[in-house]
C-alpha cells in the first residue's frame, strides 16, 4: 500500500494536475520494465498534464482521472469550490502560495465559504483537504480516494496488460475537457471500440460496502445497453464479486465519450465509497480488490 | 398506415434502440428497390444502433431519432426516468427481463416513482408506455408519436429522394450522443451544408392543430437566421401549410449540429402534438401530411 | 473613437450576425494595407458569419465574439430572451421586420416580457437595446460594450500583429456553436497552442474600475494553471496595469476551447464593466487602454 499512500499525499486539484503528472511519469518509468508488456508513453505539453500508455494492439481503453475536488481563494478570505466538495465548517485545508505553505480551516457561514488563515492568501490559490489516511478493519478512509483508487487500479492493470490503452485524464471533477483531445489522439493512432471508466462511485440503498465492485448500468447518462450486457456477461464468467448500479445522477469521463465524435462504448466500473467528496471517503478493501480483478479480466476478454 | 402502426409497436428506449434498428434495416432492404433512387445504407457496430442512407450527391441531411422516453428499474421497485416522460400515477408500463414479459402500473408517490409488478424486476430493465393507437376524426393518438412520426416522415421522403442523407439517430431523448459521430462520418464522406430535424414539436398558444407543419425559428437554441429565412422563403413557394414556431425551451438533434465542429445550418421542422411525452400524444393527420409534403419540397429545392 | 462608435451602432444579435460581419469585412479590407503585416482573411458561407485573420506564423489566437444579447418576438406581443439580457420595464428596444423599422418599449410583467409596439411584430423578429453612447469623465457608457470593446481591442491588435490569429466568432451570448468549427479550421491550417479571449468581464468586490485590465484565473470553468501562471508572469513584465479575477460563474468562448478536441490553453483577458447586459454598460477608458496594451504585449511574447 506504499504506492496508494504516496498517491493520496499528492495535491492535484482540477486545473493544476502537474504534481500528479510528474509523480506518475517517474513511477511509470521506474516500473514499466517489470510489466509484462512495456508500453509506449505519450506525455508532454501537447497532452497538457495527461499521460497515455499504449500496450500492444488496443481494443479497449481504461480512463482514470488524476484530478481532485478542492477550493480556490477569491477576494477577502473568500473561497469558491472546485468541483463539488463537502464544505463542513472546520475542515482542515492545505495549500501553498508564493509566500509559503498554508494550513487553515474552512469556515462555512450560511453557505458562504471562507478560510481562517492569519494572512491574506494570494488570489486564485488552490486549497485541498488535509490528508488523513486510516486503514482499519478492512476499510481505507482518506480524502481523495476518488479518484486515487481509480489511478491505483489503472496502475495495477498495467502490470499484466497485453493490449489496451491506460490513460490518466485531467479536469474531470470540474466539467472535464481533456477527454476530447485524448480520444482524438487515441482514435487517430490506435483506435478502440470500448472504454472502461476507472473511478469511484457511491454507496446507496442498492450498492453497499463489501459486496464487490459496482458496474454502473447508468448514471446521469445512459451508455449503450448492448455493451453493458456484454460487460455483465463477462463479469459473471469472471467469478469476481460485483454489484449492478442504477442511478439518475452523477457523471464521469464516460460522459465525454458518450458525446464524442467516435462510436465508442463505455462503462463505469468502480468500488463504492461513503462520505463522498469529503476528507473521510471510505472504501472496503475487498471492493477495491474486486475492482482490480475485474479490470484485469475484462481487459483480457473484452 | 400499417407502417406507422408497426413503428409505434416497437420498444426502443434511449440506449436500447436495437429492436428499432433491426426493424428499419429489414424494412429499408425490402423497400429500397422501389424508391426512385437506391441509396447506400451504412449500418453495423461501427455506427452503434444508427442507420445512414446516402442518396445521390447530398447537399442536405434529414435526421430522425429512433429512441423514445421511458423508465428504468432501480432498487426496491423504484423507477427512474429516461428522458422526460410524463409520470401520471396508474400509467400502464410494459417491458421484459430475463424472467419474462412485464406489464405493470406506474406509481407516483410525491414525485417518487415505483412499479407495482408482483415480483422484483431486474435492475436496469427498461419499461415503456403500453401502446394504444387511436385514429379518429382526423387525429392520431398514441404513445411515442414523438418520434415515430419523424421516422415515418423520413421513410416517406426516401421514396422520391434524389440527393440527400436520411439518418436515423439514437439517444436523442436523453442528452444525445450519436449525432457527433454521425456528423463526422457524413462530413468526411459526402459533406452537407444544411440539415433538417424530422421531429415532433408542441402545440402552444402560437402553434395549433390542423394549421400545418411547424417550422421552428428557435427552441432553447438559435439556428442561424439567414438559413431559417431561406427555409421560410421556400416553404412559402411550396404552397404547403406551415406555422412559425418561436420557443425558448426544448431541444433536438439540432443542438448537436449547432455545437459540432462543422459549419452546418439546421432547422427543426415537424408537426405539433398535444400531451407531449405521455401515452396520449396527439397529432392532426393533416399536419403530418404537410410535414411530409414540405420535406419532399425542401429536399429538392434546398 | 469613430470606429468604436460605428461598432456600437450595428445590430448583431446572436444568430443574426451578418450585419456585423459585413461591416467588419469592409473595414478590414480598407485597413489591412496599413497594418504591419497583411493577414489572410477567411470568410464566406463555409465559415457562416465568422471571420478569421491569419497573420504570419501563429502561435496564439485572439477570439472576439461579434454577437450581442437581445430579445425575440414570440406570439401575442410576447418577447423571449436571447442570451441573458437585463429586462427592466420601460427599456427602449429597436429592430425591423418586413413591414418596416420598429421602436418600442419593453414591458416586464412579473417576469413575463412583452413589447408595446402598436402593431403586431412578425414572429421571430430580433430586437436590441436602443443605443445611447455616453463618454464622460474617463468612462464610456453604452449598450453592448460587451463585446464591441472586445472586437475593438482585436482590431487594434491587428495594427501591429506579426504572428497570430485574430478571430471574430458568433453565437457566444447564447451557448456558442461557432468556436468548434473555427478551432477545427485553425488547428488544421495553422495550429496554435494558446488562445486569449478578448471579451468584457464584471466589476465585482475584487475587480474595480480604473485599476487595469482583468486577467481571469477562472470563471465557471478553470483553465490550466500552468498557462495562467505564464500569462501573469508576462503581464508583470509588461508593466501594464492588471487585476486578477477569480469567479465561480460566467463563461466565454474559452469554454468551447476547454471542451474542444484540441489541447489548447486559454485565458480570458478583458476590461471590467458595470451594469452588465443592460443598455448602460460602463467601462473605464483607462482599463480599455490597458486591455489593448496587454494584448499587444502578450501576442508578441507568448
């Protein structure tokens, strides 16, 4: 779990994912020689802060977003949200501006957000939840499991992947914007027919802790049914524990595949979490294991 | 009206349009020899559940969406909407899961939707309005006139079309998603400058039954005025009865043309209906005739 | 200021920008010989009502939208909004239909909008704010400073520009739709890495009159931080007065760059105005000067 620990301690708020990009590039360069297949890595300014890995002859891509929700300083100690964070009064926030590191508390006064740092923070500074990782009785609890577990899952898939794309995207928590150019690059270089969204979903009255990874039949958006049926059929064959999710809200990188100019099927598959978008996101380790196992199976059999 | 009757009896909820695709492919293969021009048909997995017909040298495309609104089962007898269906308590719904056919009633309890089927229905099962077609005193009344009449109109246009695309799209009722790849294919193979959206609109205080097909100057979105003026000018020359529509809500496949990376003009033209998105949608047969006549005229003269 | 005066007196509501297009094409043809570099001009039906100017070897593009907010006539003297105009009762509106010129007042009855013109106005007629330009004590006040000042700025940039695109877009006030095809053309002909949005922003508690042009760190959408940092660094070097803006609402042509299939960085830079989207928009002339100076600097140094 050292890798997961490292991932959870990097700041990477939407729009400013360069620290995570740098960490992942280093990690991939160190590890790729030990993977079953050595991928081509595409990165650099022409891909902004994204990373693409191409293994063999891809049929399917795995997308994991690197960014997180957070806050940005405005004027007069005001904060505004990046993505949709929980904004409980007293939450500890951290960041840095040109004057140095910042550690402060969130003040929520009737829905208006402020920080209590003793000095003014430079306009437009990103703040994140202070990290506090707890592993206990089969659960992991921390800030930003969404989507560090999705990134972790994607890296585990890399170890044995023969054919496929593994892609680390940006901006997902705040409306997206990297998926369109990532898809264009993929489709013009080694096109795919299908995509899996490696991300974290919600515990609900139908999807619970410890019952396996969730396969989403729909969220706010509806993927093509014939592909979902194929994924469910394979999941049954895999013997990995899974739960079927049906929601009418929420979105993911899958949204941008749905609306892209490419006929690519997509399916969101991820472990469910409690306390979504808070510093106390909670996931059952068993569900994370199932997620990794199902991805490995699907990337071989799809 | 046998064709229209057949179209109205096929289930084709957004995301699961394959039954309608199969029906239309069979129909087109049977009929295309009797059409004035035999089109090329593009279909298959690379087009998901869509169908494109290319006649001669296209300048204009007709788009008709194949999908309908409906409901999806969630957990504990809950239903969630697909698109924006009317949800009146007691409405009859039909569908099928792996255990067999389903016929049940919609229960609307303070806006929360349930079904009353005696057994649990599998998660993620699509349900549609039970069909009840009534033709009486110049009106047709049924579920899903939106957009089976638009599909019917497109098929009638095929009979005498010399040059143009006729395209059957998917997902329209639930945010879209097939138009971008359909447009890309069209623009890279036989590009167009203009598009007509063959769909059904609303009876309002300015657009009424029996006064002809509606030409929409705008809905939530605003097409380019110079093209709308050209369409209106031609409509006047055609001697077909039409009404001008001006709305600030509602959308269609035209939205995705507006936001596509192609400079393609678009205009929504369709008969108006009452009881929108309910099992009792109602259209004047005269307005449907006008719709067909105007499309035939425009596809020749645009 | 004659040029600015002329720009402010042309009607160009979203969807009907052809009058502004014609004016600009004439103006550009007259002036381009006196510019430091003579650009290629791309215009005509394949670009709808947009205009693109290519100077030298572009690295960066300036986008200025030509359209404005306004109103459209519906049925029975009703009006509906185009974009998000202020709708104060009694506001003077002007327009024209086939029966002749129109001058009337806006009636706002509990949020429902009407006109008081003595005769019926043809359905779908565009109405704009009556223009009233006031220059006084260092301020300009008028309707449609947003975005005639952005267009004016772009034209001033043309005078000395060596390398870059200057692009006049349409539909921006009503959801957009020209940016995708403009970007496609640019990227396929003389691609760019970065874009500046020449548009007008809001006076707020952090951005005030007379303190220089605003550089937006974010609005509803969040551009990539590493690019914003680069722009701010250059702005400091330029010695031009500027203010940093941080908002969580509002959008611009930048939104469509963010969601385009091209990895192009963008930044909104514009003078702030008071009385937004009303007939009395107000901008400090000093801030407009700073805007022009900063654009000239950035287009050289980016």
